């Protein structure tokens, strides 16, 4: 299905992608079959009314069991690594506000399972915020995490439409064993 995403985003008569996920993020992706559904869904995302829940496996353990990361993000580029988002000063002209609520759901000696709720929708927000927390995502070398598979799951979506739109995803096989080690039971 991933091969069809570029085609979906260019079609004039639907279906359409109502939002985006980072390329290696697994989980819920909303596809609209009708134009009005697309408009309604996109307005939920644009106005911050969509409730997004992510699960991540990160290296280490945060100092607290829950918190809010209030750290503006800015895109930077360098010849060695290409582009990435970095936490920056709020007064920098290119930085954008970024807020992520999080809580610890489980852990091992070296890994933690976090539930994250981004209140803003910046590119790589969760990846950059987890690195800023000192707990980079497993499988995210761009932001300091070792491993081969990015362990970031778009777990659930809630759009307050009439009727409400709800979606939930379970971890794919490549991630499920690691979530299980941290306490997840299907």
C-alpha cells in the first residue's frame, strides 16, 4: 500500500491522504474517500482538534513518569547529515512552537515505552522531542537512536466530527516483540 501513497496524494477525484506520517512511522493513516470528508478531516488537523496518540520505544528512561515537552523546533541542514529538526530558542525567526505531552507506560533496564500526544504537528516533532528528553527513539540514527527499525507507532486517531472518526493500530510484527518486552500485552 505504501507504494500507492504518492498516487493518492495527487488524485483529483479521491481517495486522498488526509494527513501525513513520517516515512518510517507505522500505524494509523486517515484516507478520505469523499472530498467533504477530506476537507473536514484536514480542518480538524489544521485547527488542532485532532487527537493523535503515538507509542514509541526509546533508549533509556525519562527522569519522570510523565511530562510536557515545550521545545520550539527549527529545520537545520549540514553537508554531513542532510536536514533534521533541532530544538531552538523561541525567539529565533525560523523556530516554530512545538508541544508534546508524554507518559511512561513501561520499561526494561535499557528501553522505555512512551505514549505521546503531540499538541502541534511539526515535522519529526516526536523524534526531536524524545532526543531532547535524552531518550532518542530506538532505530532513529538521525536523532541519536541506535537500531534498525524506527519504533514509532501512530497508535490512535480521534477526530471530533459527526460522526466521530476513531482509528487504532497495533504494533507491526517488527516492533511488537520490543513493545512486549516493555510491558505491552496484545
